[in-house]
């Protein structure tokens, strides 16, 4: 069952078994790399879970800057930096395809006036077929 936005707002509970220490690295040019280190509730490193790397960049669109976030399969910061460019390109291409699909779906929707169609008059035309003066 789907939850309404106001119901989700009341469920703001952080899971103490799924905490991460976040470090941010940037070249101040094309984006950032986030290193997410799993930690326990006391802040100590959780060796039972792997470190995750996340790349972030942005592209300009008609609506302004569009954030692009993508996973980086890496063991080190250097490896994550080497994979940043190719993975960013894939994420941008995927995002552009999704936006085009959303535009296509929006353009193909049939728009019906909010009150529905007016009752048909003589000859099946709406409005009764009479000329009305304001």
C-alpha cells in the first residue's frame, strides 16, 4: 500500500544498524566522490559491511542544474576517481533517456477539461448549436 507524503514525514526514524560515515572528495571541477564507511551505533567502523563509493556531478538543463548520482564500484579513492568519468557518462545518458521517456509519456496523455465535455446539442455539437452573445 502506498503511503501519502504526510505519512512519510511522521516516520523520520534513523536506523542505528545502518549508519555510515561520509567523506567528500572533489576536484572542484567536474564533481564529487563520496566515501561511505559503515559504522556501528557507537561510531566504530563496522567491518561486516563494505565501504561504498558514490559519484556526483551535475548537468545543465532547461530547468537549471540537474544533479546526477551514481555508484562507483571501487576499493580505493584512486580507483573511484579513475572510474568517475565513464560511470558519469553512463549515468547522464541513462538520465537523458529517462527524461525523454517522461516527456514522451506526458505528450501522449489525453487532456480532458476538468468539468468534462459540455452536453451535446442538435447535431451532436456541444453548446446546443445556438449563437450566444455576451
